[in-house]
C-alpha cells in the first residue's frame, strides 16, 4: 500500500476524533490537556492540520493511543518492503 501524506492525515484525524468522542471529551478539554489551541485540534481532526510529532505525541498520550509503524510483507515475492502506520489504543 502506498500511503501518501493526505491519506495518512485522514487516517490519523479520523482515529483521533473517534477516540476523543468515544471517551466523551470535548475538543476544548483535549486541546487544553494537550496544550494546543482548539482551532489547531479542529484542523487536525478535520484532516486539514499537519501536526508536528510533538503535538501528535501529546494528543495520542492524552487519548491513550499509540502510533506504530510496522513493515509490510512484500506482495510480489521480492525482499522489497514498505511500512504502514497504525494508530491503536494502549493495551
């Protein structure tokens, strides 16, 4: 799978928003916990924002999520691999 930056932003934004909503946390409260502006969080959750790794890490931590990047097995029998990021809840 070839994951471009737009697809990655969309994947992360949806996962963050759904987790926040499932925990019953308002954007205002999460933004305060993560020490970012509400409009910044809104942009991130809508897929318009491009958070730094620091900001993304703070959001993930506040929501009990982690970001993992694991290699994909090659599909064509070669040794060529790619990596797909995933956002998952802490165990």
